[in-house]
């Protein structure tokens, strides 16, 4: 970060130097004709001063200098002998002469003293123009501007570097395990977009890690009971005189454990992005018909019937097996809780933009406070009841993940009596049966 800050400051300083250099060159080029005229004026006054002195001595020279001073009151001029003494006042002005410089030395600081000397070195001439220094007015004019520009560039540098430093600190905190840290930027530039992208990424990672941690805790809890029963069944098979009953108990616990592992595998497969799955055109009503055929025997065994309502054919692009598994899990969950001599209603409706599936049973329903939790892994409204009916609490969780990666939503409502589960899926194409 210090490197970025230094680079920006160096670039800013380079821009300022370039601006100052360009200004000097522009002013130099603009004032060249004026200084050429000034050179001619100085040479002419030097000759006139020498002529006045040679013709009338110090008195004539004094009259000439007074006349020039009256005509140009802001300028000064002195004619000296070869040793630097003023030929009018006799004052030693050698120190002032030594301060003299050429016209192209005008960009130095301090008074501007221009000098001339006769070819034989007998006379020296000092001319001080109205402007003591041609560079000092520029400094007085442009130095505050440059200072303001430098200050603004420094503030602009901080404007870009400070959020990057904040981003670095936040990323380091996130990498150190503080998963709840966020940038929450109010900027609407690229840095703000970067901050919001990080917040979205961090929220997603936090959700996944939290869900993974919770899932691992739930798995360890859920595996404890079947493993204990499996150990008991194995001990029973070893010591019991009724080997057939012990073997049946052992097979039952193995089957339960296998179901649990299969459910966990389905949860894993239902995670991720839709692009990682096999995508193909899927007809939703065909999936519902297939699920009804597969679950009819189970429903009949519990004394209930499956009814498929609606004749609209809906086409979308997705993972057919994932969607079939989601619908099947919801239907089997409804069968487990449907009373005998009842039916389970499967309905599909569609618009041009989405399809709405609903699956309803006529069982006891779910307490209102549990509706938001039934899609969590291993959640059971009634632990004893669900365990006795063969549920492990993963069916609806698998369905929710499968629908979510298809960019859909799933929710449940009490139907009084029973529970109705809704699935809302966005469509790629929706056509009526007459068009298929």
C-alpha cells in the first residue's frame, strides 16, 4: 500500500514539475521580444551616458541621468569608471556591479541588475529595470496556485489510497477469521464497486462456512444415534439366541445409516452453481408425472392418493435429475405426514416468466414458528414422530438447495388442514400444450 501511495505522489510531483517547466518555457518565449527591445534600450542609454560624460563631464552626465529618471521613474542607471566608482556621486558601486547578470539570467531571485562595459573597460554601466526580478512576480502569482493544486492532488491521492488501505485491513481481518467484517462503502466509483463485491463475497463465504460448520455439527449429532444402535444390534447379534431378529435389527440400522449417507451426498450435490450441473431442456409436468408414478406405491401403502392437477406444459433449462429429486423429496415428505383416506395434490401453473408448483397434503400441518426452519438440514418438527416415520430431516433441505441453484424460491404455508409447499422457478421458455 505504501508503494501505491508513493507512486501516486511521485506521479503528482512529476505533473507539477512538468507544469512549472512548461510555464517557464512559455513565459520565456513570450518575453523574448520584450527583452530584445530592452537590450537595445540599455545599449543606447550606455552610449548616450558616455557621450554626455565625455562632452560635459559629471555635470552633463548628471543632467542626462536626471532626464532619464524623470522619463522612466521606476528605473535606475549609473555610469561608473573602470574601478567601479560612480562618475556623478563618486560612490563605489562595484558591489552592485558584481550582482549584475545577463538578460537570460533574469529568472534568478533578488534584484535584477543588468550591466554593460565599454570595449576598453574604461566605463561600466549599471541598469536596474522597473521590475526587480522577472521571476519573482511569477512566483507571487503562481506559487499559491501551485500550492493549492498540490494540496488538491494530495487530497485526491488520499481519496483513492485511504479506501484501498481500508480494504487491505478488512481483507486481513477476514483472512484472520473475522468473517463478519464488512466494508459497507458508500462510494459509487470503481473502488465502491470493489468494496461491494468484497462484501458480497464475504457474506457468501460466511454463509457457506457457517452452514458447513452447522452441517458438520448436525452430522456428528445424527451419526451418533444410528452408530450407537448399530453397535447395540451387532452386540445383540453376537449374544442373542434369536439370530434372525438380531440380523433384521442390524439390517434395519444399516439401512438407516445408508439413507443418512445418501441424504448427505444429495445435500452436497445440490450445492454450488447451476453451471456446474448438467443443463438440458426440462419439462416440469413430465417430472411431476414421473414422481407421481414413482411414489404411488408408497402413497397407497399409507392409504393416500396422489393427484396431479393442471395441464399446462412448462419448459425450462436446468438439471432434470436435481429438479426431480427436489420434487420427489417434497412429495415423500407429504406422504409421510398425510393421514389415511386422504390425497396429496400436485399442481403446476405458469406465466411467461415463471412456473409455480405447489404440493399439498391434508395432514396436521406445521406450527407457524417452525415454517422458516423446516428447510434446514436435520430439522424435525417432531423428533420422535419424524424418526418413527423414517425421516432424517434432509429432504426439504435438499429441495431448497436444488431450487435455489435454479434461481428459484421455495417456501411453505399451512393450508388448514395440511401443509402446502410452493416452488417458484424462472422460465427460459413457457409454452402451452397446444404449441408443444
